[in-house]
């Protein structure tokens, strides 16, 4: 619990929260709890108050709302604020544990769902997860703004560099060509000397450097520190996250493993790998069906993660990892997710095995070093 509290303090210290709850006692309790973490607290007891408060809140903001309000549904309130800001992060609290409520919440863009009576651990975890998504959105927005600001400057630098390189290469190539031509003429005239051999050798070295400069381009990638992760617990967390999505698609995520397996990898990379694979499994499964997830230790030093679904068969199990590759127009996307997975596996030396046929389904298997 202390770890959750410390993490929430760090994430919420510069943010605001709008709490929408018709029960005054619960509203005050939530406000008292959240004021220990958030910079600003806003309260409302119905949708009318909530919409008015939302217009005057200090951003960035998290919205925590009951699903049942005196003058309308909490989901209707969510729909209205999403029309104002589609990226707004929302946690819904409800006493109703029904599939239809979950599905409707997903359709309205709700980020997390917490059941009443409220469990403090569940609420803290949901708040942390949602704020992490908010942090990502804020970082992405800032990155886009910075990119827009620096775009013209960067383009000018690239143009200047291109002109400089072209001129420099031309200036090198002209005398280099003259030197090489004269060496050939001296040889044709029968001239032989050690000096000529040295000049020819040096000239070829310059020619190699010239070719390298003309051809070479490099690109750097951001690196992230690795950590020890309990793969079983991690998968359980992701299953919990995808559970409502799977349910909405008439699918069931089934994990067949009970023993923990420890691997070493950057958590963000593992999340992208697992989430993209699960997302594709859900997208291309026939309904109703199950998606089977298993973790096995193949050797003392290797751990295997398998995610299997039953549905659309993959025709080319190699090209699916290429960016912009699409085997069918029936589903959206541009292949970015699996291209990220491929890059992560390359960076972390993770072996990828993909099999796909009608009788056994489609299986993505990742082999990690334990």
C-alpha cells in the first residue's frame, strides 16, 4: 500500500481532480482522501454542477464520477465532457457489476471502472493507472508542440547540411579524380616507383572515405533500464486490463499457468509487447471464443510466453511484423504495433515464433532469457 501511495503522490502532485458523487458523505470521503495527493479538488453532486465545474477546472485534470446521478447518467456526463476534450481521463464508480454497464462505459471512452463498495486499493490502483495514461498523453502533446516549433529550423539545418555535403563531396571528388587519372597516365608511360605506389594507396584510402561519407546515415534509439519482472503477475495485470474489452467482443482471456516466472526487461517494452499481441488476438478472433495464455520454463535459462487465438489465419507470419503490412482490409491499423514488437524483440534478444493454421489456431510465442 505504501508503494501505491508514494506513486500516486508523485503522479498527482501537479494535477486536479473533479469528483462527481450524489451521496454527500461518499463525496466528502473521496475529497478528503484525494486532497492528500492532488493539487486541486473540485466537487459536484449532479451533472449540471459537474459540467459547470468542468469548464472552470485547472488542467491537467482527472474526472472521478459515480455512474448514477440525480439528473442523469454519469455516462451521459462523460459523453458531454468527451465532446469538449476527447482525451479527458475518466474513472467511473458504480454499484452495478453488469456486462452491459462495462460495455457502455468502454464505448463512452471510460478509462477505468471501480465497483462499490469502494476498495481503497482498487481505487488507488485505478487512479495511478489512469494518471499514467494522462502523463503519456501530456508528454505526447508536448512532444508534438516541440516538434512543430522546431520543424522549420530542423528542415533548414537538413537543407544546409545537404548542400554542404554535396559541395564538400564535389570539392573532394574533383581533385581525387584528377589524381587517379594522372596515376593511370604515369603507369601507361611506364613510370614505376615506390612513391607512386604510396600515392595510389593513399588515394584509394581517400576514395573509400569519400564513398563512406556519401553513403553513411545513422539513427539513434532511446534506451530504457531493465528490471526483474514476475511475468505471471504482469500477465494477470494485463488480462485484468483487457478483460472488459475481451468480454465486449464475446471473448475470454484464459491463463493456464499458476507458477511465477521471473524475466529481466524494461517494463514499458514488455507492456508494448504483451498489449500489442493481446490486442491483435482480440481483433482477429472469431466470436465467441477463448484466447489462451500460457507461461512455461522451457530450459533453466529460457521462459516462453504463448498467446493463442482462434480466428483469422495469418498467411505470411514474417511480413506481419513489417510496418504498413496488412493482410486484410477488414480490420483497421497500419501494422505499427507488431513492428514495435519486432523491434523490442530484436533489442532484447527475444525469440519470436508464430504459427497459424485452421486446426490449431494462431499462436504467438516469445522466448525470454530467464
